[in-house]
C-alpha cells in the first residue's frame, strides 16, 4: 500500500537520522517484518510483540499528518 510506504519514508527521512542505535535497530527490524504483520501494526489491527518495535510503530504513526 502506497500510504503505508509513505509513512515509513516519512519516518526514515525525519526521525531515523536523529535516532539512537537501538531505535535504528528496531526500525530495521520493522522493515524486516512480513508485509501482513507490518500492515497489521500500521493499521493498528495488531499490537507489536516487542517494546522496541511498538515504540517505532508509535513514532511512525505519530508522524501521520492531520
């Protein structure tokens, strides 16, 4: 889905350069997720199993334009 790709790209451009090593690793783990799992997290249909991934997902979603 293009909209979800745009969410990831926005995070990558705006937040990733400022992130610490742990957050960068968590974002890379998010990118390694299977598409159905990632979509479930970004569409808030599922809750991430680990706190680092949940934190990155929350940051990605908080960057959604109003």
